[in-house]
């Protein structure tokens, strides 16, 4: 158990809908990262937050957004969902100011299925 | 663009043998490398990391080797066990880049 929690574990929804995925980092970790994992693309970095502020952006679609709250939990919002958004979404956290040399600890993931 | 790739998508070994998983990276500015293990239905689990000022680092039954000249990274698992069966990812990061770039992964299967 990494100490990173994610909810829900599974999510099934329809095209065009909007969902919110939630992540709680390890105690004391200030940085949160979101990744998408699909069969054909592997693990793709989406976005990183550090202490409430966006720090780095990866291959995140315009339809997706995220935020980190004062209690350091983070939410990833996916809107206008398409079939191709079906994937595993992972959250990771790291202890210090969010440099890429920090070890990232991953949560168990949310499996999103868009029908 | 930046990329991290794996030479072998699958690797099958006998229990007790040593396993070697390889990874090539393309960003010469990367100075931090990590190996993760992902079991079915779980998130990636940190195994071992290495910084660019080292060429070898050992953990419990695992060794990571870094060859900066040819931009190559490898993970060696000694006395491979059935519990080692998983997908292994290498990732690179460092410099001014806050994100990690992951390879596509190698599936390791350990036969009893």
C-alpha cells in the first residue's frame, strides 16, 4: 500500500458525460500527478499540482481539467467523454517541491469505461 | 521528441533464473531514472531509482545499471520468483522538466 488513495475504483459512464476522479496523496506529500494508462499508449503524464498550484502539464486534453484543494487532495474532471477516454487513471504523489527527481508513489487507479 | 522505449515487450524466464529488462532513453538532459513494477489490477510500485552521477545501484535482489554513453538503462532481478511476474516500466526525468516520461513496459513472466 503506497498511501495514495483514489476513488472510485471503477466508473462506467456514457459518451458525452462528465466525471470526477478523486485522489488523496500520501500524508505530507505536497505534489500530486495524474496519469492516464491505456493499452496502446502506456502511462501518459497529464498534469501535476504542487501545494495547490499547477506545476506542469503533459498530454492533457482541453476537455480534462484538474485542481488541488487546500487539504491537498486533488480531483481530475473529465468532460464530454468519448469512447477513447476509457482507460486507467492513476494519481501519484511525491514528498517535496515537485521536482522530477522526487520518487512518485502511485495510487491503485480508477478504471474508467465509457460506453 | 522525448521518448523512453523498451527493447523487449515480453520476457519469459524460469523461476530461479536472473532476469534483465532493458530500456533506452533519448533525452540526454535526463538525470533521474526509475524502475516501476505494475502487477495486474494495481498501480505502479516503485522498485529502484538511480541518478545520473551513478552507473550502478543495488537493492534487494535488484540492480539498476545506467550507461549514459549509449543512453541505456537496465534492471536486473536476481533469482526471479513467480511473484516478480508483472509489467516493468522505466521512467526518466530531471533537469527543468518536472514530469516523468515512462516507457511502454515489459511484461515479465516467471515460469515455475
